C-alpha cells in the first residue's frame, strides 16, 4: 500500500468522533456553519432583541403557507372569491394553511412594529445605523402594502371596497398613481396585477432589503446596551460585556419559531381567516383590516385624500427621525423630548384606531 494511503488510514482509525459528529464536521467543512458562532453581546439574547428575528420567522411562515395557497388560488375576477372558498372547503388542510397565512401576516406586522419600538426605546437608530433604520421603514411600508393587496385578493366585499379606495387614491395622485389605474394595462385585470405584486414584487423586494438589513446589523454589530454612557461605540462596549456565540441566538430563534408556528396553527383553527360573499359593486358596508383603521378615521373626517397625507406624514416622521434626533443619549429615560413626541404620535394613532372600531362603516366613494 502506498505510504500516503497508509497514513490516512491511521488518522481515520484514531478518530474517536461519533459518525454523527463526523457527518456534521463534514457538512461544516463545506458550508462553514461554525463561522456563525461569532460572539454577540449577552444583551442581544434578551427577548426585546429577538423581535426582529421573530418578524423574519413570521415572514418565512408567510412564504411557506403562501406557496401552498398559490397552488389553488385563481387571480381572475370571475373566479377569485370562489377559489378562496374552495381552498377552505375542498383543499386538504386548506383552511389551516389559509388561517396560518392570515395570522402570520398579523404577526409580521405586530412583530415589525414592536421591533421598531424597541429600536426607538434603545436609540439604536442613531449613528451609524440611520441607513438601516431607513431600510426598516421601507420594509414596514412594504408590509403594509402586502396587507392591503392580500385583502383585495379574496375578492369579497371587503377586498372589493379596499380596491375601490385604492383606485380612487390612484386617481387622486394623478400621474403618480398610474400603476393603480385599471387602464394602465387594459388587457390585464388590476386584480391580476395586484396578485403579481403580492406574491412576487413585494416579498421579493422585502427579501432583498432584509438581506441588506441583516448584513448591516452584522457590519455595525448589535447596538451597545443603552444604559452604557452616551457615545459608547459597539467596539468599546464589546470589551466590557460578556458575549455568547451567535449560534445560541439562532437556537433561541428556532425555538421561538416553533412556538410561533404552533400558536398561529391554534389561532387558525380557533379563528379561521374570514371570507365574505362575492362583492356587490356600488355599495360600501365594510371596514378595512385594523391596521388601516387610523387613516380611515381621517377619511371619515376629511375625505379620501386624508388617507394619503395621513400615511405620508406617518412615514415621513419615521424617515426623518434619525436625522433630527442626533443626540448621543440612547436610553429612553434620558430622551424626554423624543419620548414626548413619540407618545403623542402613539396616542393619536390609538385614538383614531379606537374611533374607527366604534364607528359604523361610512360611504366614501
Ligand atoms: C421585515 C421586517 C423586519 C425584519 C425581519 C427585521 C429584522 C431585524 C433583525 C433580525 C435585527 C437584529 C436585531 C433584533 O432582532 O432586534 C434587526 C435590527 C435592526 N432593525 Fe430591523 N427588521 C425589520 C423591520 C425593521 C423596521 C420597521 C425598522 C425601523 C423602522 C428596523 C430597524 C432596525 C435597526 C436600526 C436595527 C439595528 C438594531 C441594533 O443594532 O440594536 N427594522 N432587524
């Protein structure tokens, strides 16, 4: 036997690793998974710091359940509502998949908002993370657009009225609203175009932005603990705080993900996703999903254009925040002005939302 072969056999014989360990090592050698075990500060494993990850998991659940629904959904106006009903009644576990999709959408919205509130309270949008904050704002806008397009797809009264609002808003925006006009692509129904946006364009852009978002989190490192003295950089903070491997963070996220999938499954069974009857044009009797209640109260008071300027003001305030609030303090108790303004905005949104909850649907169009 050649010498080099004898040597390698000798090395294998002395290898005391189990076959499972060896298989894992072989995979790692090729995929470099242990590179993920880089150190992250201990505070990054607290629940509030995992909200972004939980939002990402909701997104994965949405993609998974959405792929199943796409096999049975028909985006043709004459068939759309009926195809959703068929998913509920004829497709194996169709109601479960649809319910999980419906509840995962709520989870992603709530997760993103709570994550944003955590970033706000810990001042994590401040230098050098302004760009990543803006990416986050863009993703929040896209999540809102995904919720809207998803509502239209079921093509019941609620979806039809949502689309009616959208077309009117498109008209109001003049040239800027061209994409929302049914005339933009006369041969293709607007439902089909919104479907394309819902299943390809919006999730595709979210995915690209999410990759950028996470690369920037890696590049800037997790923001330092907000109780550290103002101006402490992530590098300085890293010298004083114990660390844990990032793989531990991932393990926690996997556990949260399994729990979240279970909770969404239970919700899907107990509270199935709603579907109304085929729409009747010319009437207005429904309310939009709860995330849109605050701009709809504005619409009740000031007319359709209020939805546009209400959303514009909201997203403008979010976008300019890191460029206006540039002080070095990061702990919320030491930022009374920023906290005061945020509380006023939150109170206004809450009151507008409650008002819509207790007001009967009004005719606008
Ligand atoms: C699709 C929605 C989103 C996903 C999946 C997501 C995901 C994440 C993840 C996994 C992290 C790591 C830290 C953590 O989990 O807290 C993170 C950090 C961050 N996110 Fe998001 N995010 C989303 C939306 C947003 C929004 C709406 C904003 C703000 C408007 C935002 C701003 C930031 C910033 C500034 C950081 C750095 C935080 C730090 O270093 O402490 N993200 N995001």
